[in-house]
């Protein structure tokens, strides 16, 4: 592969992927990731090494509808051809929805104003073979109105240590949640969260705790106490990854 001395273009990609078969976004020694799969396809087309920056580093098994990434190149390939070429090389569970030239200073992660995640729950007695990879199956009745009320507790700026990944250390665990909502459509329940940033497992731990509210095991006041405790062991279980989607990144 060639190694261009300077890069004249900053390419922005918007992607969707089914995270079932991947160990998350970020490249790692053990396990196939979305980043390395995309990187390999792009490098075959461009014939030089690239470094890809992502707007959100989704964990293993988490899906994306609107992941954003960028990389630098000096190749003159037009974006339509690049998009078509990438999709011809990528496996069918990763799709590039759009490719365009971005400003030189655009960075998919640091330019993001907010990220929207959606957690999907199928609330009916029997699971669906068509949704089993994309929604948590909850066979018993849950009080979604109570969950909706409790979800509002996390809106605003808080220390979210109670909902972080266990034993993970953050210099600053404070995040600003702009929106936390529980919506229903038929048998589907959607937990929607928009924030300037998230701790690892934060959405899944909040969902796991909201489900305790839905089962009437705790109430809204207890949910608030868990948040204010900043202690992970007081919160509910971590909801599995397959129900979580990175919906959109706002810039």
C-alpha cells in the first residue's frame, strides 16, 4: 500500500450495522470489530493506510442506525463511488449509508453535540423470531407509565457512577442527559436517551434499573436514590446489548 505524505480530504461516513457478530466498534486483538472491518474495506479501495475516528464506540452486540466516522485521504475518488465500493466489499451486516467530503477540522467524536440511543423491549408472552436479535424479550407485564416517570429523573447533569460499568474508573463521571423517555408502540417499548456523552454501559444499566420500576420492585423515589448514591451495586442488572441501538449523532 502507498503512504501519501499529505491528505487533502476529510471523508465523513454515516453507517448502519447489526452488531450481533462483532466485538463492538473499536479494534481489538481478540475478536472481529466493525472498525477493523470497515478499515480493511476502505484501505483496499484507497490503497493506503487510514485511521478512522468514530462518533460512538458501541460495545459488543450493540447495533447502529446512524454511526458517524471520518478518515483522511488524498485519493480523488468521488464519494458516490466510494460508498458503492465500500458496500460491495463489506459484509451485509454493515452498510455505508452516505459518504461526503467534510471540513478539514471535522472529527466524528469531538464535533458531536449529542448522541441518541434507543433501547428496544418486546413486551409480550412469546418472543418473536424476527426481533430476537434486536429487542430484549420481557414476557411479563410491566408498568411503562411508572418507567416513564422514573426515566425523567436522569434528565439534566448528574454523576452517573451508579450506572457505569462495574469497576470502571472515570476522571469525571458527570454527564448531561438532554432527554430520557419511555415510549410504547403496540407490544414494543422504547427507552430513548439523548446526552452529550455516556459512560460505558450507562444506557443498559439505566434500562435494567427502569425495568425494576416497571416490575414494581422499586419506585421513582428509590430510582432517584440509586442515582444519587453513585454506587453501581445499588442499581439494577445490565440489560443485554442486543436491544441497544445508536440511533443518531447530532452535530
